[in-house]
């Protein structure tokens, strides 16, 4: 298998995995690199390592945008490179969350006949931060910002000189917002991002965008989707509706790639129903029941 790397900005190369169109990034400047979510299949990670070596570069840092299983397979291949994550990563991967993550990876590796000589160990970050931090890579300054909503530990990477935003699992052209953490947090995060100057947008899954109109429309579509979902579910909760009645009331909402996103939309409205005070057990409905599937 070959992995194609595309240069999206003067100092940024991006690869797309054959799993979920997952993006891996390489910020590169003056012989130094910072890797973002390198993955997912072992051959893809090897190709990224080969590219970096071919550029005569020293990998300086490895950033994990969040703790979901499809984003954390890279670090074991870059054992000497310090990993950076948002502080909530540590609680996300401890206890039951960590067990689920390991099980997801075991199942996925078994399905794809990916052998390993030693068991997968969830990477431990060498550095964490709470709200924001910066990394210097050659001449680049990368701003890492906490961006919860999809997961409690999600971060985005912003490079102001090229107005590039690495949006983690947001602002995809194929996915709707997956509200697998918290709607209010997701809305605050999108509001923060909408204030940035963005010329190049890289979503964690899907196609990058460098057209201003497309970038603006992804932000406004996702903002509108969250606001409409909040409004409809809030009304249903006030009226004392059940989860199923609420789902029926949200069935005619419009969103991108409708057929593929019917399932995530259902999980979203169920989770939001619980978040807004609807009576249901969070372990029976929404993303909480599907800790296994929050890729
Ligand atoms: Zn995710």
C-alpha cells in the first residue's frame, strides 16, 4: 500500500488514511517536524516515518488531537518523540474509557490481521496543557487550543502565519458534528474557531479545504445544525416528550451526507436529550451507550 502525502501549506504535509479518511499531519520547518495524529495502519505510519526521514528532519513533537482509538496508534512507532495532549486525555484513557479504547483497537487489528509482537499500550503524553500552549517547530509557532465537545480532551492546532487550522474531529465535509462529549462545549468551541482567520482547514476525517467560502460554509452549517438540534430537543424536553418522540421531531432536520449520518444524528439527539434534562439513562441512549463506536 502506498500513502500519498499532499502539501497543503508551505510547511504542512497531510496524508489521508484508508480508514475513515483520517488525516495525519506533518508540520515541517528548518529540519524539525511536529507530527499530528500519525496513523492509522502500520504501513501508513511507516510511510510517514519514511517521509520525515527522507526530509532529513528531526521529529520534535507528536500531537494527539484526542484520545479516540483511531487517533492514537502512531506514538508507539515514534518512541523517542515526546507526545503532547490536552490534560483531560489522562482521565479519558483511564479506567473504563481506556479499557474500551484497547478493546476497539484489538478488534480492529484482529479484523485486519494486523499482528503485533507486544500488546498495544495506550500512549502516555510527555506533556499536557489545560487551555492553550504553543510549540515551536523550526520557524513555526503552533498554537494548541482546548476544543471540547466531540471529546472532552480534544485540541485543535492553529498556525497563524499560514492561517491553517487543524480541526481534529470537527468541520468535516463528510461527517456532521459528532457530539460525543457535550453540546454546550461543542457550541463554544465552534464559536471560538469561527473568530479565527482560516485559509486552510484540515478536518480529522475527510477532505481539507482551502477555499474561504467552503471553510465559512462548513463552520456555519455545523453551527446551524447544533443550534437547531438544541432548539428542537429543548422544546421536546419542555413538553415532556420521550426519547423516541424527540427523535421523530428531529427526523426532518437537514444535514450533510444525510444517509451516512442518520446514525450519528440519532446518537446526537439522544445525548443532547439527556444533556438538556430529558429523562433517560445516559448509558442506554446516545453516544454513552456506544463508547465502542465513537471513532
Ligand atoms: Zn474522535
